[in-house]
């Protein structure tokens, strides 16, 4: 498992898959994510990301261009203070594409 638990994101945050596959993060600013250290191509890798809005709420997220969303549209995240969104990402090509 591993990952990050209760960590504040700041304006940028790198999801490092060498540290685990479960991340519980607090959005305390509008945040741009990057994903690093995925498994090798041909090996399925996945992680779970729980995002909690801080007391201010209305924080937004920018995803890496390698993330391919259903119908090409990222989900609308909850912007209410203290609320969570939980997302799961997977790759099979060394992180070139995330679903």
C-alpha cells in the first residue's frame, strides 16, 4: 500500500508510485498533479487518490495530459469544504496513458 495520508498538496503535487498506491490528499490550493515512477510497460499499475477539500473549498485540479477520461471529459470534483472525491487510475503502458 503506502502512499500519502492527510498530506496537503500546495499548488503542485507529484504522485510518486514508488511510495505506494493509495494517496489521501488535502487540497489547500488549486493543484496541478503529475504522476511519476509507474510500473514498466506491460505491467498493469493502479492507484487510488482521495482528494479532500480544505476548510476554504472551491479548490480545482489540473490533471496530466496522459490521463484519458471517459468521453474526453474530466469528472467535476466536489468543491464543498471538507468533502471528498475518490478516483482510481490505471495504466498498462508504463504511464504513457492513464485511465
